[in-house]
């Protein structure tokens, strides 16, 4: 088999580890790998990874020393052209032209939507890997990049806490998550924050203010709150204003992490997950699977139809919401 | 209930997060918490945590700002005295004297052995939490501290790789693990090492040398191997000599991480696990559980009889051993 | 001598190392130390650090295990009350009441302005230490906290670069610095950014756009720019808009670091500087110095009159501005 | 001019930043750069860096995105062949053959010894840059890589302290430094260690034991000592035994950092220093300098004859030795 590998959509730490695993599994099984640069755009543009011997082919050596790198050596892109019938047909022509039998797209729901459309027009096989910091895909407990993004948020909290303790303040940390509160909730729990505002549950501002007053009475000197950018009450800047208006007794500062969360050397967890899934995706292709995403559920590698991974909202574990409450007394 | 919390045995990152969770869960439910310093030794010596108001009691405020700290504010110790009947009876007397109804010991198999003996002589309840970097306890997928110890090892590999790449060398990294290869195997996988030597499987030195020769032929410039201190062929220093004797073509350097692996701010994963388990241990005590360890299996909190956690060797996942092989071509 | 030590104004990483050094130097010389909580406010409120023996006194043991901690165990505060004659006289009364002979204030220009006023009304001695991330004080090459704040900014750039490389983008990173470009310039240089916008020099937006176009022609795939919050063209968000309006060909994203820069474990450099200056301040007091700040110039400890440290704008080294230009071709 | 750049000897973090600066300064001035792989060995083997266009030439783009990377993209090597007359003449022939007019060798005293010999046989110019973690070269306050190696050691101490505090132990940390105590002394000071054993001063074991007993009486719970591998009493393992034999009351553990200190992303300080010196070396070549090393003294770039950089032992600042004493009461 000749397997094409690419990354698409927002990049996520661990994508390189996933590419590495796919390539090394494939070469260990005797398959060939073509690296496609810049996602679907590269498929349309015939933009392929060229190895040190000048060939458009990835070998085990092409992926040496990348397991620890953030970003992706194949570069990622969003590709509006691919959403058109024309774009898709051009991609299919190029797949045929270059003798590619199968694809391992690494990305999020946009990537898989595209892949699901592609296989309607192409007889090759597709097994995707979930690469997104949002952890908003069904079919896997965690997505590649989520662990590192949480670590980045937690590290920010650890730093804010130094100042918060010194100055008796409330810090609001805004993390990514337009529709999903996973990043905010996990960052809050692991960071020891007092509350999290997530899109999935109503944010009760007077309730927060009362809760903080009570904490202050017990001697609590500083407060950290984590806010998902997509919280229905608004991001950290708006929330800061609303808390001030609601006469919150703590002096409040907002901090916005932004794209920093997408970068950084992947955590061991992300590398492990990426390695297992990149490997499993190729093994699954080898066994004939197609139209599915490789995921890890309860420590076991599983396949889920692409369309099922983004069909529904991945629910936040309610016991973790309760746990955060219990931890902030 | 009046609940005693302590840490015992080798310390592990995340113990503080576990203490915090136990305390906050307990206070949120109306229980009292006594912090016992220095493990079983502190129980024998009546050495209790004293809060800022001068009382021998932990409040929600006693555990502020510790979720991110390595080590343990209750300090840990190994306690030979406790292994004697005298020691144990003294501990029991002190538990009664101070009106302690239940215990949350945080530690490894030595800690739980002690706890299992204790409840034969005391009518109080015990729910333990697995705090050890070795991940060698059954009844939980991971132990508190393992994730951070892996991260420390992986970080070391990332640094060694810089030099290995620059100089074309083989670096052997020795990690902890007298009887268990979990740390070595996970560190190798996440670090992108070429091989791991673990106590559970025979280490085939001529085989390693042949494998490295093949890698060199493909253009591989540097090699990292991870060695568990308890590997049957010996630690990194001995292995280095054996590889040299077997005419390994790479110039070899050994590095020994030692106690560095026990320290450091816990990873988000360790904080999450510690928080969940500390909380779950107290909730389980509240529901009447005793003689068990709180663990997490397949993302769910579960209880396992103390004796079952150390009765058998926790097996290394064989699919991860295979995966490492596949990744090092 | 009975020496009072306090931190005032915005907190800075390394303040704890400075407190530790002042305390240990003082105790090694036979002086007594009183820790004053929350800066000038604590002086007015008689809010003193209480050691584990319950005494309002800092011993060598009071500062164990804090050299590595961000924030300050004495907590910092801004104190409007101190700016009034009443506040100042109350502070003087308390200094006399508690037999304090000398002060080591750790802070920035606000702190030293206060101290300069104080010694007009009090016969005790004052030797300050420069603790501010802004590096905007004369009389020292660097201030305590600057090195760590640069490191935090550089780490952010390293993460942004992962994504920038993957997506071919321009990232603007806003760092602190209302009136001073030190943080922005050093962060840009050490981070390998393409440009820095600082309050000290005019920001030429069409010039930046032309420069980026040229870089793009040479194959440059991603751009990082560092913006001081006090740049005369505005912070990162405003600059992003202006670059878009000027038809910058790179897709631009703004990121705002905020208070994260104040936290974190101090770098070795900040710990060294803080240790040297805290020690030198006490030795200088012992020798009779007063009304001065301890600083380090050309690796040597020196004293500068308090008023001279904030009388003029500390100029950016112009050779570093040229260097950044040369590095971004 | 056609300038050859290479790294030689033990690699040091910041070498990449130095290569980048030399390249970009050169290209900004209209010079050409040839990257020589693997130090003097590559000069003998005509092993040159090949850019993405397939040419043996480094452009500004060749050094994109490397400022933050440990190791060196040009790889380093020790080269016994170069020490022979034959090797040296071969190198000279190759320099002429490839039209190289000048060299920027980045390395330590071995590198500069070689360069000093080379210019006796070759009419080209040489301006070196000090790249070594040992900081053992005269003509510069600090060498490139020293700051990062200190940071790695300090980070290790921060982790050991967690366990030391929890268990009341003495940890000995062995750092590199066969003949020089800079790394050990700075690591000890910034890490807050209680003592440092360096080759430059006699290590008084009974004195250490007495000092530690006194500290224990004041309530000190844990001790960290830093040992240079070249201390005259031996490395950490031997010292551990000697302390035990001298009846040290603390339970002692030895840890050996090894090559980990050579790796890691360079600190901002190392990047700044490397950037300034790489740039300054090229500018100096352009102005006609030769036979010298570029260094930074008192924040100013200066040139020192190559032979003077290794002619004498670089002395440890005695005031820092005193400072460490004062800090450990």
C-alpha cells in the first residue's frame, strides 16, 4: 500500500508524534508513505514532503527526532477550496495520479467532515486520527493535543497563583474552547482553580460572587477562575466586567492564553496517544478498515465511523463538574 | 467522622494534591481531618499537622496553594518501628487517644501492607490512595506520581537527544523501577527511545547490538535506550560495559536520573488522578468502606481490597512492548 | 540592628530569593530581621511575619525552601494610604514602636519614591533592592524579575512558533512594559522574533509591512512580533488591526501574556541577582549606608541614591535594536 | 568574504543561536556562509551543510526556527585527526579548494587550540565564539551554554528538594566540570544549596559534617550539596561514602546529571549571548580581525587572542564562595 499522511485544521501538539508512528508502522509493515504538506490544500496542489534523498517519500528516518516537537513538519492548513466539488475532484485525481491507496488524515471535525465526503468520491481507504486540542470528538476518550493544551493552561495558572497570592486577587484565565468546556474544566481541576465557566452549563454570576465572598470569609486570599472562550456569558474580558458590576469583592484581572495553547513540546501522554493511534490507524488500514477514526477508549484502541465522531456534542463528565465544586470550599 | 490523612514510603509528586482533595472533600461533607506528619512514624510519635490557628487540624485553607507542589507537606517516612507488634499497638492507642475514626494512607505497597495489618488490630476504617512513581499496584490503571516521573524521564531524553544528535552517540538513561518496568517502558515510548530494558523481559544484548547496527545502516545517527534500575542485566553503568564488550558500534554514555524522578511539580494528569482519588477515598469512607484502596480503572473510580493491590506483579502491557519495537525501525 | 524587610508594588519573581538573602546575611552577622507583610500597608497596619515559634521575627529557617518560589511570602501590595502625610507618620511611629533601625524595601520606582519620602521623616536607614519585571530602574544593569519575565515571554514565542510554522502566520505577542521596551526587546531577541514595537522608538507600520513582504519573498514562512503594552501605536490588538489595514500579507493573531509574566519560579539569573543584592543591601546597612538602592553594574554590586534610580528614563541599548534588525533578514 | 562556520568539541546549548547569528549577520552584510558539519572532521572530509536548494551554502532561511534548539544543526565532533600535521594540512587544502576566506569556530579550549594552530598554516582569518557549558575560557564573562547548564542543574535541585524536604535527607548533585567549579558554584547559589565542592578549593569533609550538624540543630530538615565531577575529593558517589564514613547525620543520596546538562532549549541568556557573539564575530572578521575569540565582558563585546583564552585557569569569583557560605546558615 501507498499511504498518504497529512495534518489538517488547527495544529495540535502531538501531530508530529502521530505522523512518526504512522510512518514507522507503515515502513515496518512494508508499506510506502507519502507525506502531504498543508492538509487538503497540499493534496490539491500536489505539495508533497521531500526526503533528504530528494524523493517524495517518507522513510523511518524522515521522522527521526520529531516525536518531541510541537506543530507539524507536514504543516497544517484550513482549505476552503476542498469544500467545493471542484476541489474535491482535483484531490481525487491527484490521489490516483500519485498512486495513493489510503489516507491517514490527522485533525478535528472539519478534517473528518472532509474525509467523509472524500471517500464518497474515491475508492481508497481512510482511517483518521483525532488531532485537536479541544477534545470535542466522540470515539476517543481524549484527542491528541488536549493533554498538552491542559498542561499549558495549568502552567499559566501556577504562575498567576504566585501573583494572586501576593496581591489577593481574582484572575480569570481564558482558554480555548468555542463550543466545548473540556479544556476549561480540566485546566481548572488540575490547576486548583476555584471555578470554571464552560459553554455547556449556565454561568451564574451572582452565584460566583456569593461563593467568593464565602471563601474570603474562610481566609481565602486569592481566586483563579478558568473561562472557556465560548462561555455563553462571554470570554474573560467580558466576564471581568460583569463580575465587577456584580460587586465582586476581589480585584479582578483577565488573561487570555490564545494560540500559546496550540504549541509546545507535547506531553508524554500526548506522545503516547499519538503514537498508539498513528500506529493503530495504519494497522487498521492494512486490515481493510476505511471511513473510520482511530481512537482510544478505556485504554483500548477502537475504530469509530468518521461521521459519528462529530455528529453529537461530546458531553462533559458531570462528576468532574461536581468534583470541582467540592474542591473549592 | 475524624479522618487521619498521611503519606508514607517514597514520596511521589501529586501526594499534596491528594491530601488537598481528601481534606476538601472531608470538610465539604462536615468531617474533621487530622494531618499525620511523617507517615506511620508520626502516628507512633503523635506528630500532627498544626494549622495557622495552632490547632492539630487541617481545614480547607490548610491545603491552599499546594496542588502544584512536589513532595508532601505532611512529609513522608519509612517506619521500621511500625513493623513491630509494639509499634503497631502504639499506633492503635494513639488513633484511639485522638479520636480518629478513619485513615487515608497515601503510599505504595509497603504502606498498604502496614495498613492491612493495622486494621486487624483497630476497628477504624481505612481507604488508601496509591501514591508511588512505580505504578506497580494492581487496582488502578496508574498510580499517583507515575505520570510526573515519566515526564521527568522524557524531559531528560529530550535533552540527551540534542547531544546525541550532535555527536552520534548511544545514551543509556537509567530510571527507577526495581521490580517494575512501567517507568522505563513509558519513558521510552513517549521519549521516542529505540529500546527499553525492563525487569519483566530478558534483555538480549547481542540482539540490541544487531538492531543498532541495522539502524545505523539506515542512517540513524543517535540512539537512546532506557534502562530500569532493576533490569536483570544490570543498571545503565553495567549495561554500558556489556554493550561495549559486545562491540556496539555507537559510543555509549550512561546517565542515572535517581531521585530527581520523585520531585517536580506534578503533571496535570497526576493532579487530576490525585484529586479524584483523594476525594473518592473520603467519600468511600463516608459510605462505610474499609480495607480497600481507591483506584481508577478505565476512567472510573473503583475500590480494591488492600491485599489484592500488592499480591501479584502488575504486568506490563505487551502491546506497548510490541509498539516500541515497531517504532524503532 | 533590627532590620525590616518588605516587598512593595507589583510582585516580581526573585523577591523571595532576595528576602531570603537579606535574612540570612543579617542573621549571619548577628542582626535581627522583622518581615513586614504587604509592603507599606503592613507597616501602617503592624502586619508582621510570624515565624513557626509564633514570634514576629524571621530566622534563617523562615526562609528555607523559598529561593525557587515565585511571588513573595511577605506578600506585596500597593498602598495609597502611604502617599498621605498621615500614612507616612503612622509608618514612622510603627517603625519606632517596634524598634526597627533599618529597612530593606524590595520593589520598583513607586517603592523607592515612598522610601525616599520616608527617610525625610525617620532617622533609620534604608537600602532598597530593585524588584520589578520592567527593568526600568537606573543604578543596576538588570532588576530582579526581569530575567524570569523575559523567559516567560520567550517560552510563549517558542510555543507560538510551532503554530506559526505550521500555519504560515504572523503572531503578535504583547508583553508588559507601559513606559519601557526592555521586556519587549529582550524577549524579541532571545525569542528570535522578527521585530519589536517599543515605547522608546516610533513604530513604522508601513515599514514593517514592507519588511515582511521582503521576508516572505525569501521563503520566510512565519513571523513573530513582540509588542510592549505601552507602544505608542497601541498594544497587540490595535496593532493587529493596523497591520491588517496596511494590507499585511500574513494572517495575524494577537496574544496577550498579561500577569503570567509576573509569576513562575525565578530563573537562576534572577535568583543569583536577588541573592547578591539582598545580601549586599544588608551588608551596606551594616556599614552605615542609607537612602540608596543596591544594584549590580558590570557584575559588581553598587549603591545609587534612591532618587537617581527613577529620575530619568533608562535608555534601551541601541546596539540591541540594531542587532534585532540584523537578525531578521 | 566566504565564511565557514562550524561547531567543535562538546556541544553546548546556544550553539544553534550562534550559528544563526553568524549566518544572518554575514548575509545582511553581503558575505557568503558555508556551514561545516562535525567540526574539524567535516573540514577534513569536505562535509558541508546543504541547503534546501541543494547548495553547500547557508542562507538566512537555513537558520530559521533554530534559535530555540539545543544541540547544533551542524553537529559537533572531537577530531583526533586534526591534531596531526597531515590532518591540518588537509583542512587547509580544503579551505583553499572551497574558497573559504574566514572561519567562525564555535567551541571550547580544544577548538581554539586547533584554530590557533590552523592560522599558522593558513592565511585566512579566524574569529571564534566560546561555546562550552564549563565557562572555563578567559576573555568572556560567560560562555555560550553555561547559563542553560546552570538552569538544568538548578531545576534538578528544585526537584530533589521536594523529596529532601519530605524525607529529611542530604542530596549530593554531581554536575560537570572536570577542572572548573563555575557550574557547581552557580548551580549551588541559584539552587539554594548548602554547599558546593569545587576543584579550585579544598573540600573539608569533617568541616562539612560539623556545619550540617549545626544546621540540623537550628531545625534544618534537608540539605543539598553540589559536587563538581572534578572535585579533588571525588565525585558525588565517592563523596557520599566519605560523608557516611565521617558520620554525617543525614541520610545521603547521590545523583549524577551527566550529559543532560549539555542539552535542552537554551535559556534566553544563552540565546542573547550567542546572538551577540555570533554577530560580533562576523563583524570583526569583516573589519579584519583574526586569531581572536569574541567574548562579552561587562556587557560589552570584546576580542581576545585565542591563546589567551585558555592559557590560564579562569578563577572562581571568591565573593561568590563567601556568599554561598553566608547563605547557608
